[in-house]
C-alpha cells in the first residue's frame, strides 16, 4: 500500500473522526488488527453462494455489494457503516440498491457444488481486498485457500488460519516458479488477475503445472480483451496490416486451438508450451453471462500427464 494512499486516508479520518480515533486506526493497521477475522465471523449456513458474495462484496455474484459501499461512503453523509466489518454484518443485505455483478455464481455451483465440502486446496490469482476469498472461505468450509497478488498483505480486508497469502508479481516468472515449487497440487486455481491476453496466457502457462491431475483451472473476465482484439485485428486487416500484438488470436480462439490440438501464432506460448497445454488439458468449457464483461472458462486437467 502506497505512502500517498496512507497519508490521504490519515487526513481523511483525522478530519472526520478526530486525532485519537485516527491514531488508533493507524496503529491497528500496522499491527494487522484491522482485518476481519473470518474464523470468528459467523454467517447463516443456509446462505446461497450468491448471497455470500453479496455479503462480502465480490462482483462474482449477481449484484456487487462493494461498489455500493464505496458509493454510499463517499456520497451519503448519513451513511451509518463506519467500516467494512460493519457493512459485512449488515442485517438485511437486500435492503440496498446494487449495480450488477458478473454473475459467475451459477457456474461455480455447476462445477463445484458436489465437491465444496471436501478438503480442497484452492489458489486464487488476483486477490485485491480479498472479498472473493472471503466468499470462497464460506462456500468451501474445509478448504485451504491460497492467494497471490502484487499488493502488500495489508491491502487485504480479511484474515484466517485457512488463508495463506503471498505478494507476487505474476509477470515475474522466477517468483511464480519459486512459489509453485513450494505450493502446488491445487484442486482449483482461479485466475482473476490482469484481465489481459498477456496475463491470461502467462498465467495459464505458468500456473497450470501447479494444478493437480483432474483439477480445474478457472479463467475469468476475458471477454472484454477478446472484443478489443477482434476489433483491432479486423481494423488492421481492412488495411492489410498486422496489429503487432502478443498474438492475433482471442483467448476464445486459443481455447479452440487447444481443443482441436492445433498450433497457433502466439508470442507468449511457445510450441512447447502449446504442446504441454494440449497434452494436459482434457476439456475446456467457456461461458458468457449477461454482463458485458461476463466471461468464465473451466479448464479441466487430465487424469494423468501421460494421457
């Protein structure tokens, strides 16, 4: 977390809550006491996955609770929720106006409802504040959750004995490799990080080896990038030019090439990388939600690497 951000937050709280409250908040921040302890937080066990996501504010659900919190905190002087813990504990989560989220919960239920009570090992690439991690904490009650992100751990809103977080730049191949040497054999890997073609391909190449056989790799939010690539590629073709990007394919194109075991033009995935993906991926199921950016794929690893 940057010094400029902390400074701005310090003076904001100083003006609104006074010196003692502000200093207390600052001390707790550096002592890591501001985080919401998920091990102590009690939610209704009958909550649907969508309501769990709405409670914590991840846009993976049908509605996006975090954006409403941010908006009301900035615009409503009578907003009664002083911190995010109070917001998470609000009594009636449906008693607010929310913007629409990506609505990925039906797909998560489709693929993981039957195994969600198992002792799973789950990696989330791109954690941000940790709202989706908190949601998965409750949806997968027996899972060990791993998270990587470029941000400092203090950026996370949550803590738990079942959550292991590490600061990693996913563009740093050496650090990713070192992480996977110590942490691997994941049942589920979820890529919710850069949302660019480069990020999608790099993560698929670098992290898929960390997925156990018959595990599932989930890739989110590739539709926007695909649409941009299609428009730019078509524009260049119209004038007989090449777009000079990482590849002339969309992420969905790459899925089709892997399914059909055809090599393709890509400056990130070498022929050896593509061969590995073709040999180790058994199936790719991709979907679009109603949200304009809503896109999610479930990439299934084969039973054994020799298949």
